[in-house]
C-alpha cells in the first residue's frame, strides 16, 4: 500500500536544514536550503542571514528534479547540457514545477527507500578554501571535499557525493598539494549549533507559532515568511498539508508585503481599481487577494509578511493574526 512507504516528516526535514545551517556557519559560509518529499513537494526551506535571495528558488527546482528523477541533480544537468534546446523547453512546459539544470541536490533515503531530496544554492559554492578556515574541516576520511556537496551530505547523513568535478584537482590548485597523508579530516564531525542567524531564527519562531496554532485549530497548513523584498526566509509545510499550499502561502505573503495590507483586503482594492487585476501579468510576484497573508510591521515599517494556506481557508487569516500576536509577545524569537 502507498501509505506503508516510509515518509519524510516536517520534523525530519527541519532536522536536515538545521544540520546544514550548523555546518555552514561552522565553515563561515551562508546559503539557502530546501528539503522536498519523495514527490518533489517542498517540506521546508530556510535562508541563512546574509545569503542571497536566489538560493531558495534554485534549491527548490533542484530538489524537485532530484526527488522526481530519483537521482542527484547533477545527472539531470549533464543530460540537458547536450540536449537540443527544444527538448529542454519541452521539460519546462510539461513538468509540474520549475527546473534548474544544476548540481547540488541529493536524495534522502530512509530504510533504503527514497523519501525526498535536499539541496543548497546561492552563496555556497563548490569551494575548498575560505579565509580563516581550518582545511581539515573539508577533508573527509583522508580525501578532499568541496563545501557545497559536503554540507548537504552531512545534513542528510548520507555518503559524500561530489557533483562538482575533481575535488583533488581543486584542492591541489587551492593549497598546492593534496591533503597530508594520514590526515583523516573533520568534515563530518558534529557541528556546533548555529548562533548567528538572527533573522532566520525570528522567522522560524514565527513559523513555529503559526504551526502550533494550526494544530490547535485542527487544520493542516503551509507557512511562508518573506522579507521586505518579498523573498522567502522560512517556509514549512505541515505533514499532510496539500501539495499546492507552499505556492498559495507564498502568494499570500507576497500580496501582503507588496500592498502593505492584509491579503484579504486587496480584493476590495482591486474592485475599486480593476486595472490592478493585470498585475499578475507584469509583476514578478504572485498576487492572491484572499485572506491568509499579513504584513509584519516593526517601528511602523513593513519588514516582511506571513502567509498561511490551510485545508480550511476560512481559518488562514485567524492563524496568521494569532501567530503574529504570539510571536510578538515572545520577543520575536530572540
């Protein structure tokens, strides 16, 4: 039965991203991480403080490819690199989610079964030399690694897989020689908990508040927190929440942050100004004028927004209001 297959829970997915963030901060690098289930549907996404906003969209595309194809994303990238452009465009037309032909996503397995995929993108690259970094932190069992592939293998507790070419060549070019004989390395040594993620921790605290309230209301939801630019900082889909809720909650959040008002109020605004209905055709953000998205204000300035998409749409707005209130009373995750 399908229900008997091992599944990746949100709790498990969060643990993977937490490990990735811990390891990244220990290396002095910053990135964005996405974990998807075995269907390539997003479970959780986190963007580290100081990491570029490009990371989550690219990571999501790569986790979709990996989970759907049941292979590391570099395999898809290698295939499409030699394809006629029309074939690649065909992929883009027929596939459910966006794709990106790049390395950096690996499969997550439980009990020998593929249960999902994890990816990183953005500020982390396939490098092995960083200012002030102890090189041993990128040596695994005597062999050199690169930061991007090492971090996600550590996060997923999977064997190391290099998707970015010859690690030994890259290492030799960086350090002048191969790692010293007998040096086992520290790459998969347990990383200390990250302590410098102020914005991300605040977003996670808000997401946790919303999830707790959704559970109290007995609904399943996806929670999206965006920054003032409308870019995702944290996104979480509760176990069993419908596959389309990540996109709905994101659209609610971007609507709230761009109109600087609750997403449910935008419908009346569009009714008064019908031309606004054309924004979907010209704006680089999805617009969804239904309740569930609220702007976040700090010192009278919009600093982000929360979007809640759930199995009972009538409760999304109530969850968002209660979550922000609970989060604010708890010093916003500090």
